[in-house]
C-alpha cells in the first residue's frame, strides 16, 4: 500500500515559488459573522492569496507568499481584528556558532522566520541562544532544529518550552469558563426572574426596594458573565461591523440601562409606562415602583451562555475522528544504534534508523522491513480487519499493530511525513475547508445583522407609535429586545461546517480520505463513474488460470516444461506462469539454449526437449499446426484471458492461459453503484475483445477500450460535454490526468503517489467498495447540510416576525425576550446535534451477489 501524500491542488505557484499554507487556531469567535470578518481582514494582508475561516473548527486556513508576509503578520492581523490565536509553543536552542563568522543575528532569524509554522525567532549572539515561537501542528522542535543546522549552526542543546495552549486545551478552557459563568448567571438571575414573575401577585415580594435588589443581582451578571458580548460588540464597532455580539449587547444593554434608569429615577418613567405612581407606592413617601426588565438582561445572558456551553461541547465531538487518529501514534521506539537497543521518544526517530518491533507492539513510524516476517493489523489505515502478511522489503506504517513475528525495519518516513500524520493533515484540511453550499450561508450572514438591527429599530418605532398609550414604551422595548435576541445567525453559520467535519471524519474511519468540502459536496452529484480496468477492477498483475494439454503429454509435465522455460523470461506473462507453477508445487528444471522471440514468445531446451511457447503467429511461422487448439484458445480469449500455445519438439502440445484476475468485490461493487443510479463505464487501453470480456464479468455495459494514456482525460471531457457529472476511479500514473480532469477524482490507495495527489478522494482499502462508501457518505452529509440550512432559515423566517409582535393583533401574544433567548440557543445546539447524527453512518454493505443493504 502506498502512503497517501498530502497535496493541495489549489495552491498556486508564483515567480518566487510555491505558496505556504498554515492553519491558525482562533479563539473568541462567537458566530459566523466573526469568521467572515477575520477572513476578509486576512485576505487583505499583502502576500495572502487565499484565506478561509471556519467557525465550526475555529481555524483560519491561509495560503500566503512567504516572501511577502509571514505568520507573525497573520497572527497580528487576527489580534488587530479583536480575536486571538492559540496552540503556540516555544523552544530554546543553544548553538555552536564557532564554525560561522561572527556578525549580526539577523540572517539566522530571517531564515527561521521563513520556515513554515514559525511565528517568531530571536537569536542572542551573546548567549548563543535561539528562542523560537511556533504553531503546534504546523511544525515541531525537530523541524526547527533541522532548519538551524541547515543554516550552518550545530545545535548543542534543545529545550522545549511551554505551550500557550493546544486547541484541545483552549476548547476545554472555553467550556469550563462558560460553565462557570453560566452557574453564576443562573444563581443570580433566578431570584430576579421570580421577583419579576411574582410582582403584584405575591405581596411578600412587592416591597419598595425590589427594583434595587434586582439591580444589585443583575449587575455582576451583565458586567462579568456578559462582558464577552460587550467586548465583542465594541471590537466589531471599531471595525465598522456588526455581528451576533452586537445584537446581544444592544438587546440586553437596552433592557439593563432602561431598568437601571427606572430604578434610579422612577418619577421620570412612572407616567410613561402606564403605572399609577400612587398605586405603586411601597408606602407613604416612597418612590413609585416602575416596571423593570432586569430579568430580561440577566436570564437572556444566562441562556445564551448555556447555549454557547452546549454548543462548545457538541462542536468538540465533531472532531473526535481527528482525536482518535492522533491517539493511535506510538509513544516510543526501540532503535538499534551502535549495536545496542535503546528506547527513545518517537519524535527522536530519524530516517535510516533500524527499529525492532515485537509481537503485540505498535509500529512507531513508516519504513521497510529488513529482517524477519510478520502479519500486521492495518485496520487503523484501511479499516480491513484481516492482518496483512509482510516480508523483507515490504512497507510498514506507523501506528499499525504487529500481530505475530518480531522484525526489524528501516525508518523511511518520520514525524509529519508518516502515513498517519498525512491522513490527520488531510482530514484537518477537509474539515477546515468550505463547501460551495456554505457560500449561501456566508453571504446571508454577512448582511444579516444590519438587516436585523433595522428590523428591531422599525419594531420599536412601530410599537411606540401604534401601541396602546399607557403601555407603548414597555411593549416597544420588549419587542425590540426580542427581535435582537432571537435573530442570532449562529445556526446558519454552523449548518454546513459541522456536517462537513463529521462527514470527513467518518470517511477517514471507513478508509475514505476526502480532501475538502468541495469534493464531498460534488460527489453527491455524480451520475457517471468511470473505472480504470487494470489495478482497479482487476488485481493489476496476471495470474496463471488454465493449463490445457493434448493427449500426448499430461498437464503437470506441460506446466513443468513451460514454467522452466519461462523462468528466464522477464515478460509479465512468463513471470505469472512461473508464480502459478511454484504455487502448485511444481519443481522447475534447468533450461539451456534460451532464446526470446520479441513480440511473439520464447524457446528453450528443457531436459533434452525443445520447448516453444508463443502466440499463434509464432506457431504458424514455425509451421506448427494448432487448428485443434485454436477453438479452445478463442474461448479463453473470449473470457478475457491471454492464451499461449505450446509446442514440444515441434509438435502442438497444449495451451496455457493467464489473466489479470478480477478483484473479489468488483462485480458486487459495480452492481451496488448501478443500484445507486450511477452509469458505470470501464475505460482501458486493452483491446476491445479482452475489455468487453472483463466488463461482461462485472456487469458493465459501456466500455471504452484501446484508450491510450494521453486519451483518457479526453474521454472524461467528452462525457462531461454531454452534461454528465463524472467521477474517475484509477490507480496508475497514466490515470493522473483523467483523475484531475474528472469532477471528482477517486484514487485507489494502493496505487501511485502521483495518482493519489491528482485525486479528490483516496480509498485506503484499495477496492471498489470504497467508491460506494464515498458516494453514500457524500449524499448523507449533503442531506444533513440541507436539513440544517432549512431549519436555520425557517427558524429566522418564523421567529423574527413573532418576536416583532406579528401575532399580537390576532392572538394577543407577545414573545418574551427570555423565551427568544432560549429559542436562539436551542437552534444552534439543534443544528450541531443533527450533524452529529452522521457519526452513526455505516458504509453500505456490499454482498457477494452484488446487493446492498
């Protein structure tokens, strides 16, 4: 199996070279509008070619020209907009610079600052100490050390410093912080809510200082628990923008400021709120008690924080696939150095190290077996539960499990180059990408907040002008706050990315690596699947299938003579005959006078007998009649096999056939695709007769045969010109142009790196069942996205008019701001919960007879 190589098809080159790509974990985002604002700001930085900020993953993925800008500038821009980054780490290196001329530290600092993932580097010439701040996940201590040594310095000592917090730590801290604020807000707001609801009904709570008690209880809720909303609103205002924080801050702020003013100066409001001041007197000489809305401010903040807390916990579950993959990595490795076995941290393994692995242990890194044999459980990579037999020269992969024998292997790929880390990177890239369907939500959310503000102002004005004289101000304020609170765009912003996150993670668990949201979305639209034959439908190597002897010699002797002659041949057909003979227990004999006949066959002397093996043209050229065997040879060719005629001592003696065997699941997988209403096409460079025979055996009716490698992409374009949405499945270098041309390129993971890099989806298992899984997963994911978007849209379409009081003239109902805040929080949680249902996705079972269930 070839390790999937990470490849970004959309990274563009410049005269200065290729663009760098970095993922910045962002903290402080509260809605998709925040993500859009960061994205626009990053896009304006000189040298940035593409910026994508994903609200669900809290990550900014930036492609930039390292000659024009660096990570420090990107981090500074994020902070300038009012947010922060996390996942920073520090490391110190003591270097020996005696081999380099003394001078300025700037060249080394400049070199390090240009390395991917490095935020800043500082070189103190006096102490010979290099201090580096970097983004975890984008680089590591080993890579930075290599960068220093590449520049010409020798590193004498390395000390990894503290991290400012990984993404997991930041997410956990966010959750715990929200939980603390929620309980504070709840404990303080519940008495306020009870006073507000019981006012006028329970005499014991109808005392003159009631409003003052509510003010005292609500103030810490607003200024401590709700501080994040006001800070966010101020940051947005500084950049002349508005977001969810703006809506919450204005709504709760208006309720709190009005209530505070009514408490401090009740005489100014008594007449305007329809309250008879004297009837509301707590006693002679006391100030009138004016209705206040402290419960709206306090309870709304508590409910919104609860929604954020539940949302944070649910969002954490969407990336569980990544966490599970990363936990698979072995912690240590048993390395043979200077003839001794030593246990070291896996991060210290370097290419070329000889590593010993015993039964039951995890393989630490990727490499090639040099001593011993074993069976390896590669289920974490391929999902296949049956262990794979490995011998000297075979490739092994980090995090897979050694089941039986002990062996030693040479490390070839370490750190971020291993198959596991490339899979993790590919899934992270896919989860951080945007599907085209997400653009609609982005456009709407970008203009949503200003529209809501206008609706809220219009609602206040309408109720203040048209409402009942004695309660118009109260009703205008309540409806104004309700509109602001219910119209949160969070559900809209979470609808697509949460589903994409769960879908791509689930794909990785099923051995299907999806490179981005665009690929995942396009896959559900496919109506045509083009399958390469060799290595995709078939095993990719010929095998001995038939041995037919005439009456003068038996099949066993015929096979001995032919295989002994073919042993010296380098032709794939000859090698297949030799492998088949050995597998059948045949003992080969020495050959002499071997002679290859290019394009026709070979001849050799075996045990004193002259053996001629070749096609019908060679037989006719030597005057050997094969008419009696010709019919049988035609039947074999009609079944997609390659027949070879055999003559012994100048007499026709039999036919031996080889064939590229079908993969066991090929026919059932093709049937499953057809039941998914896909048109299945086979494309091959083989002749028409062989191609049609193979297609007939797997149930494919449309065959494109005798297609040269350079013509495969043209055939894909021809199908696309007929309005077909085409998926191409292949495994070879000659398939790469067609994979890139197709709407979705699907590479068999056992194929070449070039094919994998040119594709959109990689199937780690190497069989066609993965195509069925990929398309079924795409359809399930996009169905979930559409459900999320529908409910997010409907929620706002229905909720905003109700909050504005549209039902009041008919039913007399007004929506309480408290109910509005609860509905807003639950809408976001419901979208994330719906996306999490994808975790129950199961790959369609492809039965042997071709049915799916």
